[in-house]
C-alpha cells in the first residue's frame, strides 16, 4: 500500500468505498448550485424564500454543506435536526418533494461523475421519503399510503 493510500481514510457507504473525487469542494458546488436553482424555481422558490430571509441564506448554505458533508463524508460537522423546520411549512406535499428531487438530480448529474451523482440521489430519495412519512404522521394521515418516490418516476 502506498504512503498516500495510508494517509487518507477510506469511507464506506452502503458497502461501497466512497470515490476519491467526492470532496468538500464538490459538496459545496452541489449545495450552492442546487439552492441557486431552488431559489429561482416557480414552485419551490416561494416556499424557501419565505422560510429563509435573504440575509440568512449564507448561514443556511453553510448548514446544508455541513449536512451533506456529514452524510457523505462522515465529517460530523452537522448536529442539527432537519425535520422540524420542514414540519412547520404549510402545504408541503408530494409535488414539492418531486420538484426538489428533480432539481437535485439535475444538479448532481451536471456537477458530479455518474457514480457520485447516484450516491447523492440515493441519499436524497431516502431523505425525501423520510420527510414525507414524518409530514403524513404529523398531519394525522395514513403513512402506509406514502409510497417512496423513485428516481425512475421523476
């Protein structure tokens, strides 16, 4: 084993070694590129822009970089609870999650090699389903009827 290989810790996600190309810069680019699209989107822009004040966006983007870094690189930088702010958004529904996932997929496909884009999407699909279940439960709806959104259905 080369000295360089010993210096870098190996990250395994779902039994697969994380590609070396996935780093903090790529996460930064994905987060910033994605939220640039979100803020311009006809469906999601008003939701996000009403929930996050203009002067709070830099802090939100830093928090989202920390979130994705913790999720993908196991950095441990995120210690928040992402669900409660979403539970407070009125009218959040499947169409919002589908649009969010579609924009996220477009962003990662544009900015990442296919293998890394697929890793991001696997996580995003799980997050979306978890949030949808929590929203349904919180609203007293039947959670058994909440089918996962699949990448093929976007």
